[in-house]
C-alpha cells in the first residue's frame, strides 16, 4: 500500500478526474447532441447525423455572423494590441512618479462589470440625454442614434469592447516591460543608441513574448469580449450587423431553444479554438528553437 501511494503519478488522478468531468465530459456530450435534432423545451431528440452541421454552414445568418466575427477581430486589434502596447511603453519611459497613477487609470475599466459598462455607454451615447449630444451640436451635427445604423452600431460595440480590453492588454505589456533587464537598456544607451533605436532594436524585440500572448488572446477572446456589449446594447441588430458566432450560438440555444444546431455550432467553435491553439504551439516551438 505504501509503495502504491509513493507513486507520484497517482497524485494527479483527482485533477484528471475533475478535468474529465468538467471539460471533456461536456465536450463529448455536446458532440453527441450535435448529431440529434431536438428542442430544449418540447421536442424529443431525433437522430439526424450531420444535418445540423449542414444547416449551420448553409444558414445565411451563420455566414454573416462569421464575417462579423472576423470584422470584430480586425477592428479591435488596434485597441487590444497596438494602442495598449504604445501606452505601456510611454508610461514605462516617461511617466516617472506618475507610473502607478497611469497604470491604475488604464486598468480601471477592466474592473467594471461588462453589463454595467455597457449600460453606462448606452447612456453616454443616448441621442437625447447622452454626453455626446452637446459636442456634436457644437460642430453642427444633430442628434445621432449610434445603435440604429449598422455601421455606427458595429463601431460602437468595437469601441466599448476595446475600451475594456485596453486595460488588460496594457497590464500584460507592462508585465513584459518590467521583465526587461535594465542593464541591456543601459548598455544600449552607453553605446549611444537613440530613443528610436532603443525602441526598435531593444524594447520591441524583448516585448515579443508579451505581444504574442496579447495577439492570440485577441483571436480567442474577441467573441467573449464583445458578447456582453452586444447583448446589452444591440441584441445583434440592426439587421444582424453586430451579431457574431457567439451571439448566434446564444440565440440558437436560448432564444430559439434549437439545441441541435446550437450544439453543432459549439463543436465548430471548439474546433476553431483547437486550430488556433495548434498554431500558437507551433509558433512558440519555432521561436524557442531559434
């Protein structure tokens, strides 16, 4: 008995059981459910094979949701990668005694619950009572209903989501900058490197690991980041202009109670995640081999 308990591999068994029950068990279950046609409230399950996948792939709203998801990814990248990276470098280089103040201000939106932040922005953008009304009137623009125009609604969701994501990315870049050895920077300055050379040849290359994490986090989390904003502000409208694959999944499962297509779309999203994770592993392996 003592020899069996001395085996280190046995100590991971409880963790493996927990992971199996909470992650892989539901994954297998939803994969099986994706092969049935059923309603979450009334209809009994009926075997349909891959018909749910065909229905999701051929549905016009699914194609629009996929295009919108890609558009969100492209539109939010400057707010989740470029802007917070530049802000983190600026604070690191020039803030001095105000460093902690700027870090707190930039990270504060992350602490605001998504629903609260969305309601706050809904009030700010209100065409009658919102804070944007007066500045627009001063430049001769009448009341603007940002959420009824497809382009304006998409831009609003992107900006509100980016406002929250900015702080998290800023924190990750700040951690990457903190890890930079100050001796390397001092040595570059002794070699008469200018600020531009220091940025391009020292700081940015050393920030590559943090940048990689932020980029892949943006790819994987752009849907969850924007979901709460969409649900609070637009409910996917107008005319589906702000809906993406996550919100379509929510509508299928909890709006229409159509469990089969919802399960099929879930499996397809998981496969997409697996592909992104595989790319990240390959990319990280190649970088580590250099």
